[in-house]
C-alpha cells in the first residue's frame, strides 16, 4: 500500500508510540518516532512530515511556547496534541499557541483516525471527548480563562515556591510588574491568599498537586 503521508510521533511512552505505529501502519501511513525535543528538532531539519503527533505534557517540551515556536517554524506540518487528559484552560492555552488539533489517548480508534485525517487536511480537529469538555465543563477552569498567558505563568511560578522578587528575576521584569500581576490574578479569581490561589489553580488544572511546593 502506498503511504498516505509521513507522520512524526513525538512521545515518550512506549505503549503509546507502539499503539499509534500499529494503528497508522494498518492505514497505510509512513511514520517516524522521536523521544526527546533534541531528536524532534534534528528530525525536522531534514524532514517535513505531513503531521506531528505529540503529548505536550509528557514530552520533552520546556513550556507550551515550544509548541508555538514549533508551529511557527514548521507551518507546513500541522500538530495534533494527543494527551491523557485536558481541561478548558489547557485547551485555551493550546489555542493561544496556535494548536487547533486535540484528541485524548482514551479516544477510540475511529475517533483517533478521524482526528489524524482532519488535522492533515489543515482543518480543526477536536475529538468528540474534547468537544464535550469545551461544552460541558464549568467552575474553576472557566474562571481561570479570565487570566492572560503571563498571569498563568506567574501562578505556576508561585506554585514552585518562588518569591515575587525571584519571579521578577526569572522573567526579567520589574518587581512592580510581578506585584501588579499578582494583584490582578487575585482580583480576577476572587482569592485573598497564596494558599487559596494554589488550591484554585489545582482545581482549575493550571497546576498539579505535585507541582505545589509549600
């Protein structure tokens, strides 16, 4: 069978990569697999795949900005994010990074293949389960959508235990700028302390319990 297109799988999970390889091979797609960000960029220097499939949470990306840069540098290769779970806030972040193709590893074969073929055509590809999340989920994740990308980054830096001064140094901005961000975050979310902010961020899916350093 003549290959329908070349797909690059960027994932660190053996079972995931092998399952995708088996499924896509049966459909006649050519494919390659990389396991680190370095391998990914080395591959893309010499190749332009028809589609990149990756789990941005588990893969070797430093931040979601890596996905944005990847999309800008290789706009001929659409990116399909395939992850274990996602919420409204994460979908919004992915959209802001230019990612319009999202599916879950729990989706069935038909749903996954539909996401692949739709993404390769340059159209938006949200699997049914992702659309359900967009339509039904509310609460903290919905409120968190009020935050800007910079404010979300501040929340995540706070969760690592950094002080306002340390965050300012890390982001190369003034102490006043970080203080203003903190005030805006507290106001938008209706919280009054850092522990309350962290509990909100965990519920909204902005951070995970293991990221929160007390």
